[in-house]
């Protein structure tokens, strides 16, 4: 367990996620992993000190836990990053409602003594099973990747991992690597070709 919040840590989360994925395969149910990053936590730490920051994390963790069903898990895996494991989702139904409720609860301003602290969370979600079989750590990485997409969209966003988009991005990255290698090896040569007005024979410009 996490020493600060008392929530499950990464090791316990991984164990529960492995069990949940195995059960989902047997019972044909859905598992969802929500990777949650608190937007603006560093500013709270810098402005009010680490004691307030620690209390803030504990309170937000308790908020998350209060919104979940008793068989779900919320874990703190470091810093201001939490992971929620949602299990036994028949045919994926109810997931959006659970996440919406979780996001709304987390986003309510937090009162600590005389301080009212703003809270916002970027949430990335990955679901299991998928077309291709994968390990628990891969499912976590997918949710983490979706969370970064959510952060780019602004505070308080939820993004789902898109396997097709991920495959497209990987293909593009491979192409960029090959192009860099080709440039370094002198494999690419630039040619110019004139654009000519066929009526007058005048050169209008060049194509590269």
C-alpha cells in the first residue's frame, strides 16, 4: 500500500489487474483502466507547501474511492498520478457513466481549512479485452498514453486509447526514422523540374 494515502500501490495494482484480466477472459466481461493525472498539483505544492500537498492528495484519493463500487480499485502509483481499475463491466456498459461521475467528483474544488483548492484531472482510459492479446503492463501503458492525449486537450478531459490511431502513429514514427537514416546516408536526392506554359513556352516556376 502507498504510505501517504493508504491506497494500493503499483505492485498491488498489477496483481489485481492480472487477476481481473484473467477473470474477464473467462467470463467474457470488460475491464477498464483509467490513468489519472492531477492538473496543477505542482502549483499547489509550490504555493502552499508539501504538507498541504500531501493532505490534498489524500483527500483526492478518498474522493475517488467514494465514487467507485466496492469491487473496483483506486491506486496511487506515484506523485500526483492515480490509476482506477474498473472490473466486471458487462459488455462495456456503464463505463462512461462511471468515468463521468469520477471526473465530476475529482473536479470539485477542495476545501482544506481556510484554503479552497482547485482540482482538475486528465484521464486516459484503456479497455480489455482487445483484438490482440496483451499483458497488464501494456494495458497500463495504453491508459498512460491516452492520459497524455487528454492533457494536450486541456484540463478535465477524458480520452480513450485508440488502437488504430496508435498503429498509425507507430507506422509514421518508423517512416520518420527511415527518412532520417536516408538523409544521413545520402540516399535522398533533390531534383528540380520546370513548370512551363505550353502556349507561350515561358517557364512559370519549378517543382521539387
